[in-house]
């Protein structure tokens, strides 16, 4: 088990997405059950999508 910031996942596996994420999203702590070494790019995309959803689900649209 390993805890990493979302920014590390993005920079290592999907750096092209880095400019599209907000600072507070990049600072989210993510717990990886099998550790960072076992993480694939597809897993990273799923984690990023879920993290954005969780962060924005309570936001109100104007």
C-alpha cells in the first residue's frame, strides 16, 4: 500500500493532462493498494477521472 499525490500519477503516466487539472486536484492524496509500480496508464486515467468527479460533485453551476 502506498499513498501518493495525484500530481505524481499524472506527471509519470499522463503528463499531457497536467495543464488541465487544478492545483487542489493535483494535491489530492491517492492510496494505491498495490503501490505505484503496479499502476498502469489505464488505471491512472480512471483515478484522474474519479478524482475530478469527487472534487467537483458538490460544486454549484451558475
